[in-house]
């Protein structure tokens, strides 16, 4: 979203290595360092969802109901305050939302940097619910679709790479923005940095101006999920 919107504050956060989700966690819950690892992860997941929710058009009222699923009872006023603070921190985002919706209304589709289009036939619907859903899709489809495209590009780069021993490193599958490998123990130390680099520099980005670093996390375990 920082690439699409051009929001300088958000881009600076990524460029400086800051963690937006941790900042939101502190805003919501204060210092969580004294909590168990499991509870810290749960609160971070909630905060991450908050970021993505407001980023892609969730209303304060909707977030109140959404928060209940995480055992949190917050007022609509507090939810509106969180939403206000979020867009105050990243002021370009609301203008980007407006631009996405207006483009989709005029053209009937949204797009990603590689030219992928998602057509939105309901963007001018007289039904406010279906129109609202299409408006949210005009904002998130390009971003999430592009993330998926990057992962697919990296996956193809890895599968067809001649620098990888494919007998000792096997691709098992991918989900969203993650790729699962089965790697021989004696090959892990050598290949993991290469896999990480490829995911951070997929060939699909060649020729595109990407103002922020693309970071991939690598985890080694006996089962997916550690």
C-alpha cells in the first residue's frame, strides 16, 4: 500500500526498518513485553488486522464488531479515535482511497503495477452494499494481487533456477505470500539465504521503481508453523 499510495510516512517507516504492526500494538495495548509469547502474538495479530482493516476501508463501526472476535469490547468512539490516529499518521492514504474508487468508477476495473486488471461490475451499483464492497475491492485488489504476483514470480524463479540442487530442496507449495520447502538438513545453511534473496528480488520487479525494501522472513522447522 505504501508503494501504491506514495505515503512518505509509511514508506519511511519501512525504509528505516520500523514495524507498523508493533506500533499499533503499543497504541492499543501499551507495553506487552510482560505477557506470554502466545498472548503477545495474539495481540499483534489483532493489531495487524486493524492496520489492514483501516488501510483497506473498514469503518470504525465495523471495527467495533470485529474487535469482539478478539475478546475486546471497545466503544465506537474509541474505534473512531484509532481510525483518526491511523490516517493522521499516514495522511496520503485517504486520498489514495479516493483515487482508487474514482478510477474504478470511471474505468470499471482496478489494476496492479504489472498491468493485471480486476474488473468491478458493481462499482457504480445503486445498491450501496454491493457498491461499497466493490469500492473496498478497488483499494485492496491491486495491493494484495501484486503481493501474490511477487510470490508467484519468486516461486517460478526458484523452481527453474539452475543454481539450486532440486534433489535437496523441494518446493511443496505456497499459500498467499509464503512458500513451503522441504530441504535436506545438510543443505539448509547454504540454500536458505538464496531462497530469501530470491523472494525479496523476484524477477517480476525488474524495471519497476520500488521505493521500499521487500523483506521476506525465513523460518526453519520440522513442520509448517514451527
